[in-house]
C-alpha cells in the first residue's frame, strides 16, 4: 500500500461516506490549515481527550483559517467501530462499548450521551476486505509501523513474537485505507496539513504541542 510522508502533498482522504457535513477534501481546502481528528467509536481515549481538544481548537481558530475534519476509522472491533454506530453517535450523541463504560463510570455522560456535539464534518474510513496472500509482508509492516519503538527492547523479530502478530492479524477482517495510508498506529490520531496541502504531522496518542503547531501554520 502507498503511504504519504511528512512534507509530501496529501491526496484525498479515502472514505466510504461523509456522514456529517458536505463532502470535502484537501484540494478544496488549500489556503486553510487542516486538522483531521482520527478516532474510533469504541475508543474511550478519543472522547476523553482528542475530540474535546479538537472542538476547542476549532472554536478558537476557525476564523483564523483552521478547518477541522473528523475521520472515524476501524482497525479492530469491527462489530462496534462501524457506520451504524457512527451515525447514531453523530445524530444523538449516544456512545457504545468501552466508550460508554469508561465515560459513564467517570460521570461524563448525560442520560448515556455525550454532553457536547461533534459539530465538524465527519467521514467513515474506507474498509476493504483483508486478504492474507502475503501474510509475512503484513507482519513486517505491522512490526515496523506499529511496534518499531519496542523492537529493540523486546526483540520483535523473534519467531514467537511474529507468530503472535500473525495470529492477531488473522483476527482482522478489514484494512482501514486512510488509517494505513497515513501509517497511523492507533486512535486517537491527528493528521495536520498546512495551507499548501503538505503533510506536517501524522501522530498517534498524546499531542501536547498540537495547538503550538497549529499556531505556527496559521
């Protein structure tokens, strides 16, 4: 699969459907700084940190040239991270699975729903059926993209580790195209694109410098 690197022109997002808002893509947003919040419906951390942070940034900097988009993806738990639950989330604020369990346990829901509305355009990542004709190359890609920081510490090239990765991959029914194209490692993740349509950052997890990086581009 082709991938995009920092500093390269970003192609259109590969999505199955724009669930909320008008269909839009990077080429149409030249001149704007674009932040894409990548999340899964069944991802408590996405709702604890990423989405509230991104909503606040949109409110502060939309008039200065920041456009925020949402991309719901699925690299696991395909029965929960699906189009139906995404539509329910956006229409009603209803959350499911681990997201409900964690947020409800912390008293962060109102009648089982989010106390805030996701008010920017949101698309569903395009999922394609996974084929395992080249499972060894899939294992190599998984290790280099998702586990590279740990490779030296725990010897991820060891046969037993490769066997565990193979077993995990064989439980996954689909590829998430945009998730893999930007070489994301999990959710929440952030894709940051400058006014010229060049990729500035593609980052998984905590991003404490996000606001600073946006301000540099505005």
